């Protein structure tokens, strides 16, 4: 189960990918959500640990959605 803030970050990633056809950077997610990059980074790491997304460490635009969030 995700927290509300984790779910918001997940949905921002999902929306960005649907709109652009590629994954967002942490900075782009932070801009969408009007928050700081560190906060986004922390939540992305939790989403990855919980198996909702995957990333390639040190590479930009590598976020992939692995499973849907329970609505």
C-alpha cells in the first residue's frame, strides 16, 4: 500500500509517460508537483522498493512502470 504522497508521485510519472511517450526526470516530476527534487527522489526510491516502478541508477529517463496502483 502506498501513502498519498507516494501515490501522487506515481500518478505524476504515469501521466508524464502517457503525455510524452518517455519517462520524466526527477526535476520534471518536482516541477509538476511543485515540490523539491529530493522529496521526489525519496518517493521514487520507495516506489521502486515496493515494486511499482524500476529505474536504472545514474541514468535519466529510465523510470518504468511495473504495476498499477490500487485505486
